[in-house]
């Protein structure tokens, strides 16, 4: 993605919370050779170089299917498939090795271009490739001999992790070698899943053609699915299609410890940046855990809470809180996390002798004001208050009175507050006092 400097700085600032979340993580990315031969290739390698410079560890697996198809068309040779996997004869295998080497050099050349027109224009990108993947023949399935089509036998995880730790991008062709020295053509989609599983990668990212991705991205289809939902989607996809094969491997990766799988449109410029560094992404994500998580805060969450509430403090909507104060009161806060980033928070401060509690610092990121996140947080602390035998909540607010009134709070006066809170009431701020009583 070629980004002008001003655009880059603007993007970098908006993405900074996600940069912190992803730094040090391991991603396996799979692309086909069609994108390598396209106008989008330069933008993609810039994006990959940028991710590496942000501290993300990358292993790239590329495919050779289109190049092999073109070769066979020129030779007027037939290409047979079984279960959407090519049957590779000896002649085709020789060309597969040749095209894999050519594409590998194209990718290395692309990554050597660096990040022109950005503040990282002088960054050096180190590319590494090697015989990390050993293979074995796929054999005979349903009576069909796959000949030189193979599958992953072993992945040298320790060697790969060592190179990734040094900041190198590992590029893997879809060719594996047997212990007897034979080369096998490996389906790149399956190989990428095998590599992600072996590395226990944090993310597996598939780039696919627009029409293939469209199979998953219908109007009624959510763009985040858990494993069970993805399995349900698989039953509705044509079992003979590339989309089916990709989704099947995505589910298998999740079943074997890969936390997130993303399926992106390779024709969309900057798709991977939008997916990783924006709140709602640009493709389909399959996850092994809940996308939205509500939990009690810890001291490790203070930075994210401060990022969330700082704009509201500057506007005078919330009372300013220091980092030190928040660290001392972290156990009073409940947070809402979306894909690793805090997008909402609320504090509950009990006064147990009076069986009342204060609702404080309820904040939701502006992008989610209409998503019900505030309701979700309020419901959570109301349930917590009931567990603490609290029968009344109160809130002090200057600009969100109507939001609380619509949710069962009623107007009151400072004299209705607990005695210790009355002593702290700021008459200069003149906040509205609202109270909600629970049914006993």
C-alpha cells in the first residue's frame, strides 16, 4: 500500500492501540500467484514490510496454481483434479519447481523495495527462505494416485522461530522435500494452515480472489464467526470450490490452536492493514474465542482505559483521573474488549453500609455508540451490584442525563447520596444526581 507521508502519519496515529496489541505476534499469510503477478503486489509487499517494522513476525506461503495452469494451457495438456487438489505428474512437478523459484525471487525483490514515501523509507527488510518443510506423497485416495502432489510431513519450528525472532520475513514456496530427496507439490492453502498450526501462530491470513471471498461475505453473513458458526457456513458452501477448501483449512487451523483466521480480498488495497488496525476489519474472521469479552480490569489494562477516557476528560464529560488513581482502583472497573482492544469501560464503587454503589466513568469508544455497548456494560455492573447485595445505584453526570433516565434512573439531589459522597460533591461542577433502585 503506497501511503503518502501525511496519510501514513494519520493512519499510524489512529492504529496505535492495535499496534500495541499485535506487536510480537506471529502471523502466517497465504497468497496465490495471481496477486504476485498483479498491480496490487507492490502495495501488498509494502504492507508486509510495514508489519515487520511494527514488530510483527511474518511467515509468507505463496501458491503456484495459476502459473502451472498457464504452463499446461501452453502445452495443451490436461490438468486433473480430485477433491480440488491437483494431481501432479512428473513433468508438471518439474515446472512447479521452476515457477516456485521464479516467484520466490519476485517476492524477495518486492520486499527489497522497502517503504518508499513513508517515515520508514530507510527500513531494511530481511527475507529468509529454506527447507523448513518436509513432505510426503499424498498417496492414493479414493483409488486416485496423486503422484507428485504431497502433504506436509514435518516443519522445522525451532529454526523458523529463530529467524522470526531476528525480524526476518520467512517466505515459503509450496514445495516440500522427502527424506529420499524427492520434491512434492503442496497445496498452498493447506500448507499455510499446517505452518500456522506448527508455529501456534496468533493469526492465519488468507488472501483470496474477490468472488471467492464473496461466498463468505453475503448481506446476512456476519464478518466474525466462531468455530461452530464457521462449520455451519461450510455446509452451505459448494464442496468442489476453492472457497470450500480454504474455509475447511481455516476451521482446521482454529481447531488446532490458531486463535484467529482472516480471509481477505486480495484486490482491496491495504486490506490487511484495515483488517488488523481498524475495529471492524475488512474481511471474514474466524475465531476460537469470543470476539467481544467483558471482564474485570487489571492493572495491565490501565493504559487502554486511559486512551479511552482521555478525550472525554478533555471535553469535561468525565472527571479527570490520574494513572496512579486508576491503578489503585483497577478492581472497581469492568471493561469491554473487542479483538484485544478496550472499547468500553465502567466503574462500580460500592458503599456497602448503605447498600448503594456509584456508577462512574462509563465510556464507550465513539465508533460503538450505537452498538449497545453501553447497555452491555451497565447490565454487567447491575448484575455485579446485585451479587454484592446492593439495592440502589447512583451516578453523577453533566452531559449524559437522558441516557441514564432512559435506562431506569431517576432524578435526585446531592442530599440523597451517601454521607461520605455528599462531602465530596463538587457544587462548582454541578453534576446531576441520578438514582436507580432495584426491586427487592
